[in-house]
C-alpha cells in the first residue's frame, strides 16, 4: 500500500481554495511581524509576501493580480477577502 500523492495534492488544493482568505491574512500578519523585526528589509519582505500570495492564487486557480507594481505599504495590503480589484 503506497501513498497517493495526487490525492494529498488535491486535498491540499481544496483546503487552500476554501481558506485562501485566511491564508492571506496569515501572510499579512507574518509580513507585519517580520517588518517589525527587520524594518530595513521591508521591501524584500513585501516582495516575498506578494510572491507567496501569487503562488497561493495560482494553486487555488484564482486570478492573483492585485493591482499595480508597488507592494503593500504595511502589514495589510490592498488585497483582502473581497478579491482582486480588477473584478
């Protein structure tokens, strides 16, 4: 009896899809905490947070484009449970 990785992947994607707003909130919280400890690296932290959110949207099948090129200026950016601004 082996491990069915396709089944595990599908369950993970389903869970992410159902809870993507909570995952984004967690990313924003982690970003805010990291910036409070390493404020001089805020641009890099914002960049990594944006990449993580893009990867989340790609995995869940959502359109992850959240607006302009500049990242969020604080722990909570322009994204939220209401979805992308282009809808």
